[in-house]
C-alpha cells in the first residue's frame, strides 16, 4: 500500500503532477484539434519536466535527485547563487571573506575618487578581543608629501631603486587577463609605483605601457629557462637588463600555497603563453615545488648574487611565506658565511593569494603575514643585516591602516594584489580559477576580458594608489610622524581581552642588534637558531 502511495508523497508529488498534467494536455490536444495550438507549449514544458524527473529517478550520481526528482534541482540552483545572495542581501558592512564589504567598498570609492567617508561612528566592536588601533598625537604634524618612497639596494647593488611604499603584488599574465595586466601597468606608470610580474614571465602586456616592473622568477624559471626546465643565465640576463625591470625577485614560496607546485595542462598552453614562458605547447607547463638551481642556503645566496650580477647590478631579493623558522635562520647563517646578502625580502602571509589552492594549504599552512614580517625583521636585526636589507609585506593589505600596521612591525613597503584587483572592478565572486570571471580580471576568455575597458581602469588603479597614500599620510601626521618609516610597534595597540590591552611592542618584542650572533635566550629564536645550518635546509640534530 505504501508503495502505491509513493507517487503522492511529498518526495515524488512534483513528478506526479508534471506527468498527470502532461497526460491531460495531450488528451485535450487529441480530443480537440483546435485546442492543440494552445496546449502545445505547455505540453513541451511539462513533458520535458517529466522526462527530467524520470532521468533523476534512474541516474546514480546524486542520491538527492533519486529521492526528490525535479524538486531537488531547486537545491542545486540555490547552492549556485548562494554566494551572490549572501553578498548582496545578507552581509553586514563588516562581513564577507576574505575581504569585508566595507573594505571592498572603500577600494571602489577611492578608485572612482568618490566620497569615501563614513557617518555616525564606527561599526567595529572596539571592546572585542583582537580589536587594534593606532595611537594619535596631541601634537600632530602637517600632512607630509604623499609620494612616500624607500630606496632598495644594499652595498653590493649598483642600481638602487627608489620604490613607492605601496606597489602591485605578484600576479602573472595567465592568471590575469591581458587587459588587466595592461591597466595595472599603465596605472603604475602614471602613479610612479612598481608592478610585480608574478612568476609567469614578462609578457608584452607588461611592456606595453612602460611601467616599472619587478620581475619574479619562480621554480619554473619562466622566461629564462632551458627546454628541460633548468635556469638559463643568458636568457635571464637578456631580459633582466631591460630598463623597465627595476628589481629581480626569486620566489621561494607564496602565501596561498607554500610548498606546493603547479601545473598548467598542455591543453591550456596557448601559443602566446608558450612564447612568453618559454615552454612547449604540447607539454604540461610545470612549476615544481622546489628549485632546481639550488638546494642549500649557501647555494641560494650564491644564486641571488648571480641574479644581481646578471641583471647589471639591480636589486635582487626573494619572496617567501615563513614556514620552519630554522630554514629562514639557515638562510641568515648562509648570508653571514658567504657575505652575500639580498637587497630585499618580501614576506608573504598565508592569508595572501589570488589564485586557487587546496583548502588545507590555504587555511592552515604557512605563517600569517604579521608574524612572518616580525620574525624576518628580528632575524635580520639579530645578524646585524637589517640596515642593508629592505622588507616588503604582502598578505591582505588594502587600506592605509593595513600598511601602517605592517610597517610598525618591520615592513619597509607593502604590496597588494587583491586591493588592486578591486580597483580594476573585481567583485570578489570567488571564480578566479574557473576562467569565468564576471568582470574580465582573471580570465583568458576574450569575450569576458573585453568587459575591462583599459583606459577607464588605468585611472582607477592610479586613483586607488594615490588615495591610499593620501590616507596613509593623514594617519602618520595624526600620529605626530613625518614618514611611514618612523612608525614603530609602540604606536599600535591590540585588545587581548575585554579588560586587557597590549601594545605591539609587547606583542612583538624586538631582538637586540647582533643578538643571534652573540647568542640569544629569546625562546622564539634560541632553539631554531641552534637547529639552523648554512649548508642545508634540514634541521641540525
């Protein structure tokens, strides 16, 4: 009896209704030929739904469709539009990840040069654990020149670079559309700041408008590789000596997926990407997890010294997300042993990343940017090298407060990827890895990329950079300072509980100059320094 009543149960009633209606309409059409013209479209609709329901009943891939034919498709539809529904109807101003609605709106407003002020007081809960603020002065300074710059290049650098304190972080052509690369580089040209190429090589779109470039070299050595994937020093020198390239950067790891390589399948290696990256069209384009050009800290320092030499004396450095502390300290020991020092180090945090990565890597692997910057800063102080090595910070930086906070714990300049993507029109649809970007920023589909109108977006990239530095100038002036490099940990505080507040000076205690060389008792460094070896990344003992 229960089986006979199943067609009328809530699970199957939609299919039953569609089948019955289809039968009735067919009967009407057969009995009354004049009415057939009126019912033919409803017959097609209900008949198609009936066939869909039968298919749902017989397919084996989705259990919910077998139990709820036709009606279960509503679930999949709602699941498909869930991110948009949350973003447009349910998020508060402080909600939304990885960037809140408020932060995204601020970037859009600054990029368009429209009013970016907020009324009626803060929406932050200033008594929640983790709330942070910057201290102001009762004797504020006049607002300083907004074109804050920092000179990158140590004693061994023949061509130091005067860099803006706010630059475009590494994003490759291939990850970004041609129009996105064009707009970013032209905006950088107009604003006098730098554009990191990412590890995908220097494309014609990077060169088209002549903006300053930081050439990033990854483990695939794209743009300077031999056919077997090894490093080609002659090709590197040919590209690196171009006047448009101001610094060369070795990528050790990145925030979103440290220690993880990548593969661009052969089917996606177009003739253009093949030419730019120096890879064959009929082969997978592989970014290995490790470098082939070196395998020890000593060899890594020698390679960075060679990069500087081959580039004609331009600043040479490396980018990494901090993992095992002893590995970075091994690099520090290699600096001391070889006498070869990088001109800069870019610290990426595990909160960074514009591309796709496994969830476990994205959420739980690598050190967050602030702890990473503090660790690198103190390590360099501890080996008496901080005065010759600049530190860049990357990882979820979009506002002037983000920049000031990173500089307080050791950064000399900041890079932003997603902030500049927002200035191009990115709406955080989280579809970067699908090639279906709705705004033409992260796609290789020319019909989608055309949505990004380069002349308009050039202005927005420039405006965002200019307005953010303007806000930074106002912040540091309010703190009684004249340049971001004067910001110190004592200028920031964090609420650690409802009733307790600690300054950044307490949260990020400094090492003394030379303390690692002399022998430190600091528990953050003591054991890791003992484990570090210049001749190997493996821990001693």
